[in-house]
């Protein structure tokens, strides 16, 4: 097929009659990153089960190996020989975070507390993403960090002895919070982080589970350092951000009946369920249990008429990864969908606000773009089009969902970028289309 993408490979999506069956999501990326990093600086061996198959999490493992980490991987089981708090070694070459902002930002917190020099970079997309938000607090703690003009990667980090700080996040960010807390593991005394809004708390849960002294009071999280972590068996739940694409598809495609097993249901990640239920989505939770302090359960979704409406600003920090597919969903609701407070979308793997708006317009949708959000009209008939995901996995997957309810053929270019977070996404989607 030749068009917007020239002779490149595309994935063709056509309207679906229904989605039906059972699915299991890849291991949660956010949790996989954190478990690997903490296991590397813990004492004793850790076994991480159901580790994410994404390219981003593979980048984290590769960086840890360059730092002297002893890691074995067999399918979704990752074994890490803990080196202890002082066991990492200076890398001989620059660490490569690939496309993973999580790898760069959180690992920088650990590198800040190491008695050696390190450098970390990434691909072209990551090299455009801002790092001042971690440079400022880590510098206050005592690290010396140099970046490219504009506070962009790559980063040169001269680590060493750190001091605790009390840091108020200017923007709600779980990655920045985590970077500061991970640096606090190497500081003498109490490091405090104050959030303007609650963000995902996987770092705090994992640190507490592995033996760190963590306290929470309101929006303040405090960690007492230096801390010694203990390795052990860790179980990664299925990624709810990946499940969001299938949930939205099942709600939109007629006669759908879908079960998604072993999904992480951490309360800081389930805003997507609250929003979809508030619109009228029929989603039920069963088999709820706790693994390593993280809630896990099964989700059952059925096709549902959806009202739409405004996504509350307070929910937006917890929905950054789900907003692309919620925007697509909005075109099929009664009222449409609109949201503000999502400036963060401008500096993800792509400018997601522009990418959502541009691709929806290609499909014939009416979209209003704001500096910090979007308004998508409801009850719109989408037509197949050539979709440019701009190398962004979540845009590619969101518009695969759009293709399921559009007339004609939707052709997604560079569709393999979905491997960044969900390598089997398109294969799983095809299997569930009855």
C-alpha cells in the first residue's frame, strides 16, 4: 500500500462485528521498571514473574546490566542478583534508555546516589523530552547533572553523597516523585515529596514491600534513608493502561463480551474504570486479590451505550496514558468527551494532543484542540483513513480501536511502534474479533 507512508508496512483495520473471548495483558510496565531497579540495589536474589515484554522495560534491564547487574531473563521471568545499595559499578559506555522516559527519569535517581560518573541517553523521541523536572531536585540533593540545551537528554550524572530534601512537585508526575524517592534511598535522613495531585504509587508500595521506611500523610510521601532493601519473589500484574484499549473497544463494538484476566487494579490507576463507568460502560470486577501490596483482579466488559462528558481535571494526572483512547471513544458517545489540564501530553513520545486531533480529523471527526486538552464531538461517523502515529505506541493502539468502528479501511503506519509497550497488541486484537 502506498500513500501517506510511501511503501512502508501498514496494519489495516476494518469495522468489527463484535469482540469476544478472554485476554491477558502484558505485565505492567510501570511496576516492571520499578521492580527491576529496586531488585538491582537490593540484597539477595529477586525473581520477577510476569515481567513486561515491552521494549521500554528491556531498556531498563539493559541499563542495569551495563551497571554491573546480574540479570537472567527467560520469557516473562526475570531473575536479578541483588548487588546491594553500593554494589553497582560505573558503566564503560553511555546507558541507552531507548524510548523510555521511565527508565531515564527513575534510574537517574539511583545514579545520583552512586559514587561514580555515568551518562544516559535515548532515541530521537526521548531526546526531545524534558528532564529539568528531575535535574532540579536531584541537584538540590547533591548530584551534579549536565544536560543538552533546554534540559534535554543525554544526561551526564556525577553521583555521590546525597542530602535529604523536602520537595514540592510543580507538576504531578509519578516519574519525578520516584526519582526523588529513589535518590532518597542514599541520603542520610528523611526525604519528603509533596504532590499537587495524587499520582500512581507503585514506587512507594514496592519500596515498603522490600523493607524501606515509607510514610504517607495527605499528599506528602516521606522516605527514611539510607535504606537496605531485601529481594524476593515479585509478581507483576497485567497492565491496566494496556487493558484500556480493549475495554474501550469492547464498550464500542456491538455485541461484545470480553474478559481480561489478572489486571492491576491499584487505586491510583483505576481512574479509567471510574470514567468509563460514569459514562455508562458495563465493566465488572471479579477475583480481587493482593500481590506484593498491589491489587489484582479480572475485568469483564460488554458493549454499552455511552453518555460521554467532561473528564474531571483531578483525574487527568492518572489518565495520561489512557487519554488517547478516551478521545477516540468520545466520538461514539452521546455528548462527546472533553478535558483540560493535560499539558503533559505535549511532551510524551509524541505531542499526543496534536497527534490525536490530526488523526481524528483524517477520519472525518470534529475536534477542538486546546493547549492543555481536547474537545471531541459525539455521535460522529468515522471513516477509514491513513493514520500517522508519529512513532507513539499509544496513538497507534488508540486508532486501531477507532478503526473497529469506522467505515472502510483504517491503515496504521509504523504500527510496530506498539511493541514499545504491547508487543502482541495487534495479534491479540485480531484473535478477539469474532
